[in-house]
C-alpha cells in the first residue's frame, strides 16, 4: 500500500511539473534560432518579431543565426534543445518539406519538432543579372534553351524555397540550368549582382532595393498574385508559364515534448506581435503577408505541403545524396 501511494505521488508530481513550468514561463531569455544567415528573409523577420515579443513577455528574445545545410543545422539544434520553451526556431519549407525528400537520411525526424505558429507567407521572384538577354519570361526561356548547360541559378542553399522554385522552373520549362547553392541569400544575391551566376529565385526583402536601382531585373513573380512591392512585375502565369507558383513561408517551431501550455503561450504572443501596426508595416514593406494559423492548422499545412511537392520530387528525381 505504501509503495502504491508513493508511486501515485510520483506520477502526480510528474503530471503537474509541466503545468508548474508553464506558470513560471518565461523567467529568463529566450533564444530564437534563425536557420539562415544575416540578411536573409528569415533573419529580417526574426529581428522584426523579437522586439515586440520581448516587450510582451518581459524577457530578452535573442536572435541567433545558425546557417547551413539548407536550414537543417538550425532545425536539428532546436529539435535537440531542452523542452522548456527557451530555445525555439524558425520553420521553413527546406528543413520541413524539401530536405527530407532529397536526402537519404536526416539528423532529425518530423516527430522531433512541434510547429508553433505560421507567421507569414511571401512570393519568390525570378531575377536575372541585367546583362542576361531577355526582358520577358518567354525571351529568357528562349535564351536558356539556346545555351543548354551554360546558364546557372543561385539559391540560399539546397532545399530552400529558392532552390525548389528553380527546380520547378527547370522541370516545367524543360530547360538545362545548373543550380549553385550558397550558405545564405546574401551570398547568392552578391554573385548574381556580380554576374558570376545568371539567375536567382528570392523572396522580396533582400532584392527589392536592387530591383528598384536596376542592379537586378525582375522577370516574374512565382505566385498567384503580384508582389505588393513590385506591382509592375507579372506573375509567372501572366507571363505565360502555368504551374510555376512556389511561394515561401515562415513559421516558428519548438522541440517536441515542450509542454502544451508553453506552446500555446508562444503561439498567442507571436500572433499578438504580428498584429502590431509597426510589425505589419515592416512586413508590408518586405512584401510578405502576416498569418496566424493555429498550431494544429500549421501542422496540417506542413502535411499538405509535403503532399503537394512529393510528385515533383519523384518525377524530377531531385536528390542531394
């Protein structure tokens, strides 16, 4: 009887521990891990939301960049962090959708992370160095077909939305273009600006100023709608390429096993932060749209993304191992 009571007390204490942890949360700085480097869309978004989140929670929210392996390094780091809500990270298509389809093995499994909230979505833009012939999408495709194997496109890394936008473009247009992956978007943009690589698929934030200055030429927006900040640039469908849509999305994740009350608190505070007028204004300037899918809705969205992209990976035989 005494052993049974002792066991019951232990089980009760174990069950109440997550609740007690959540009631005291947060009481120290939170690490927000950006899975791409300085200057990337995710880095910019992280620094925009960190300030209001810190103000709301009353503790510092420190952004750390852990770039590499198409976002896998940061995602793996977060998946293995303590399950206490003090180390959270960014969710993006590469680590959660594309990379597992391309690689024979992954350092983490889908069950190792817990989606928290979808923060924003945005389109990819097809850009070229101004020295590349072709001011319209049909002209660019004609140029690539006339120079098979001689045209390359840059991306922020293997498995990023820019990489897969390029693969989708290559598959649909049946063109022979070479993928050049970088450790981040800033490096990719730099080499396209210098003319070392001809093409780039990128979100709006890192390239808008270069398009407006004429240092990059925007050919088409890989989305169903035109980008707010580049209203004169047609969508791929308007430019004559059906099925070439491939937007980017940005969310938050935590280690699986983090107590549900903490995940709910984080989701609520992020949702509150992205509704602030100053944050919405900055998002608008970046050309991204705020979202606030619930934890369950975000999880379903990730599953739907996997189902949507799987046929392309199978047909195009996209692998990196």
